[in-house]
């Protein structure tokens, strides 16, 4: 999305673009500092998490893969 090589900064830009432009979260209202999903340093409100889940539920092309990725 932001050209090679892949970097954490480019990944964070893509995550932020998805959360702000796609889901509609307010920029700066959450913190993503590790994209692996295996770290507890990320911060968002329960309401923001529900908004992400609802957004993904409304994506028929992505929903099956997203659901199977959940623990």
C-alpha cells in the first residue's frame, strides 16, 4: 500500500487509515503500538472495539476470514 520495503511505520499508517477512514474512529483516540495481536500495549475503548467488530460483520467479502482469525 505504501511501497516496498514493508516497515512498521507503513503498517501503522495502513492500520490508522483503516480505523479512521474505514471504521470511522477518531484519529488519536486509540493507540496501536504492536500489530501482532500478541501484546497488551494497544489501547482502545470497548465501544471502539465493538465498532470494529460491527464494521467487519458488514463486510461480506472479508467476514469469513475475519471470523476465523478471532481467538
